[in-house]
C-alpha cells in the first residue's frame, strides 16, 4: 500500500481507495462465458452501477469477475439488458472496428504508472464480435490503433430468458505488459459497458470518470495480482 500511495503521489493518479485483488488460477481454461463454471467458483464480482457522471443505473448493473494465470488475464462481465442493440451482420472471424457504437463490454488496462496515456483496450459484443486497440491518448496510432492484434480469445453468450448477456475475455498478459507476471504486480484499468441505441443509450462504468469520455486514464482503478 505504501508503494501504491507513492506511485499515486508521484504520478498524480486518481486511483481507487483500495486496489482490486485479482486471484490467481493455476491453469488456463477455454472461455465459456459462464459465471457458474468451476473456473469462476468462489470469485465474487465487483459491480459497475453508475455512468461516467456518477448517475445510478440500477437496471444496467454489471458484474465483473477477474482471475489471472502466468499467461493470461481473464475477465467475465455479466450484462443485464432490456433490448439488445447489435449489428445485423456480425462477424466473429475478423475484428469489427467501431464495435463500441453498439452494445459492448469494454476493458481498458495497462501497467505503466508513468506513461498513463498508454494502455490497451479490449471489447466483445453480445454476438461475439470483438476488437482490440493499442491506445495512446497523447500520440494516437494510425486509425486509432485498432489494427493492433493482442491475440486475445473471447466468448459471448446470451441468456434470452434471464435477459443477461455474458462476455468473457482471455487476454494474453504479454499484450498488456512486458513486466514479469507474478503475484504483487499492479495494473491500472477500467471496465465499461455500452447498452442500448440512441436516444436511450447508456454507458456503465466501474470507475466513473467524471466526464463523458471513457478515455480518462487518470481516473482508472488499480488491479492487484494476488495468490
């Protein structure tokens, strides 16, 4: 905690009051987008319940579960919905640029506490479409960095009866950082979800940024890898 506080003071970051502990898993698994699976047993979710301006969105409450292995970061997002706003011609074999213009679960994560404007973005839709981006908010890459490839694996599943869709990410750690992956490593990140079409479109955030733009890295929370 002293180290985290020092990092925050020297970089001017606005981190969560306490880092979110992310528990270790000994073996990698194939994403199933199922919070009831053995892999996710005993992993309590954290909640995203507000928009970026701090307004409560009780019908869009989103559950976020995380685990890590030596090779991958796993994130499972459980997303209740009223009506889905999705593309009519989905493709799960190639990336879908501007996927965020429809319903999507979205992760921003990085490990650089000095150059906080550099991080990675990962998205999956209810239909299994995906996109990943290399983000530099000060010096954006050509075409916004969406042609970068993380090598992630995603899985999406829609429970039409319960009106919840699930999106799971298996994100290679090497796509996030070149640092040694071990217990104690600190990451920075935020989790978002876009839900619905205009004019009733909603955006749910784990760490509200205080402004409409999700790309506000000084408001990211902190993730702590633990065993």
